[in-house]
C-alpha cells in the first residue's frame, strides 16, 4: 500500500464552450498519506475521497484508481519490487453525506457543476 502514498488525485471539469475549468475533486490529505488499497484476484484499486461543501454544495466525492501489477521486463536493483503498476481505469462518484438523503443522480451532478461555475 505504501507504493501509492503521496499520490494526490485532482479532477477538473472543463466547460467546452467557455474553456473554463473548475476543480471538482481533490484527495483528502489522510488518503494521500495512507490510501485505502484493495488487492483482489480479479481487481485491485486504491481509493481517495473528499468533501465538497460551501456555496450551496454539501456532497462527498470518491475516486477509485484501478491497477494491475505488471512484471518489469528489465530488472532495476534500485527498486524494491520486480513489478510496476499499470493504471487502467478511474472512476469518480459523488454522494450525499447523510445516509437518509436521496441518491446523487445526474440532475444533482448538473446542479453541483453549476454551483462550481462549470456550467
């Protein structure tokens, strides 16, 4: 899991008409230091989360970065492992922090992006 320590995931949304961009996700510091990592037979990923609040927004965002270990073709004695990490998929989702709240849906994403000045 320490291989992913220090990674900070930042996601920007870009308005194609105006070219304006706004940050919609930035990893919480606790996940940058010690990210939760899931190793599985078929799928492995590390995840980060953040909380967007203010200007009318109050949602939690989460990312999963899916990876596969790949055996290094040329050995590098300076590295501890004989494997590299190949990132092959990234997912981003938002949800409301209150368990009793409604599901976060497409219309909510549109509202969030409007609040952030992207739309």
